[in-house]
């Protein structure tokens, strides 16, 4: 095996595998080091609900055969109301999707080494020149990419990222059968992805039902372990406990059963990036983090960050090689311009959304029903001027509380 490459990537998730695909397609020598054994991949990292949209499928050439269910609508629920938005989407079989990314990258020329745990960067004269893995194994490269997610063994040791525990979101999901996806007391969830805002079920977060065909669905919840969660959470109740409470209370699950071995757990950080790159190094995907804070979409954002990293590496390695920190900042620019152009505004919107009480969620559903689609698109894009259409005079105490919380946090 060669011990020198143009680019070495730690992590074979959507961000790392997509970066490898793009680089291999450009004829670069690229190596991906993945912790899991290939025979089990991705059992340990099968952690995504994997809801996505046609823009991602088309942009990255994702085949239909990794899709569990194509959907027609996105449904938002509050404790007593719901809102339906026609928006085509797809629920992926995440394991099949990850395996396809690896296979396609290999076909393009990328090399993969599974069962290879990356532990530290190798530096010389302050520059990153490779990585150490599996104890004393080493591999050298012109550019190193950390795509390991929140573990971030390279990015943390290089002081590129600072992932705060209070910004960590945790989630659990079961794949289930026997669900009444068209219950008369709720929205029709056939061919739909549903997100529910309800602090009784997911304090400081949200829960979901993603239809996967027939009477089956992915069912889960997540929340950020922040002040709002601590204010509304029941002492001693775990995330498993909250999910079980929802399953016990919601009549849609009266005859539902969990599918053996189909439980997924994961975590991600909901915060602004503190850094992304340095000399000969980039951090991508959930290592940055790149996840959309408002709706939790991670796959598309992760793959976009992988593509931005590949474009940066191509630029830095074309002609006279320049992998200085200044040259690598091209990635930072692309991330802010193309991956998450309104990251700060969307994070503020997320914090405000989760600060609202349950009764405000009911009113939000009514507001959404009466708001023009163009305005909603602008709100979703992080336009603060459009947000005024969803704000009322009696929201002033909520806004004051939000401002105080932000001030204390800063």
C-alpha cells in the first residue's frame, strides 16, 4: 500500500465520501481512512433519518435504488394543529446510501482502508503533512481532511474547531411497522415527512415521523442540551424515556412495533463554526459543523461541504502547489457562500423557535397556513425582513427573553 497521497480523508460518511468521489473524478490520489470494519459498515454509523430533497439527489447523482420512500409533502405539527407544505422529497436507506458512495468513489479511483482509526495529525514545522492511525501507522499527504463528525480527532488537536457540549444535539430513532399514518385526528402522513414541535415530547427540540411505505416509518426525536431543554425537561427522563412516552400517548402508535435491530442513535453540534481550515488541512461535514440548525438537514449540507473541500484541494494542487492557510481559506469562503450562506441568521431563528412555548407553536401553524409561499421561502432562507410576517405584538416578552438569553451567552 502506498503511504503518500494527494489528499487523505478521515471518515467515510457523506461528507468524506463525497469529497473522495469528487477528487478521484479529477484523477487525484485520494485515500479514505474509516474506523469501522468494511464487513460491518455502516452499522455503527447508521445514524441519519436520511430525509432529503430532489436538489440533493440531482446534484450528486444519487440513484433511486437507495431510496426507501419518495415523499410528496412536509408536515409540521404542534400539540394541537398542523401545517402541510407540498414539497417532494425522499427518505433514504442510509446504510445503502453510504455503501453506494464508497462503491462509486472506488470506481472513480479512490482508495479506502477500513478498520483504520485515525488518532492524530502529523505536523512538520507547523504544517500538516499526514495522519497517524491504528497506533503507529502513518500516511502522508499534501492535504488532510477531517470528516469524522463530532469526534474530530484531527480538527480538535489542530485547534481548528471548538465544539461546545451545551450546543450538542442528541437523537434516537426507531424504524417501526404497524403505524396508523392516516389517523383521523392527525394530518395524513402517507408519503410525507413530519416534524413535530412539542416540548412535552422533545423539550428544546422536535420529534418526527418519516413515512417509509405501507404502515412503516422512521420515528424519533432529538433535542439540544441547552438552557431551554433544562427548563422544560422532566428530571431523570432520558431521551429513550421521551420517545417511549410519545409512543405510549400517540394513538398513531397503538398497534405499532419496533423493528428488531433498527434503532439509530446520533449526535451533532448546533453552533456556528469556530474554524474550518489551516495549513494543508480542512474540516468538513459535522466536524465543522455543517448541519442546518433549523430543520436538522445534514446529508445535503455535509456533501456540499465535501464538494467545497474537493474544489479547494483542486485549486491548491493545480499548477504550483500552495496549501498555505491563506490558500486553504478558499474552502471557508465556499462554505459561507454556498454551503450555509445564512448560517448565523438560521441559528438565531433556531434558538428563537425552540425558546417558544407550546401554545406559540399552535399559533405558528395558523400563521403558516395564512402566509404566502414566497414569504415562507424567504423566512426559510433566513430573511429577517420576511420573519416579521410571523411575529406578533404579544411576542414581545418572548423576544425580550430571547435577547436576554443571547446577551448572557455572549
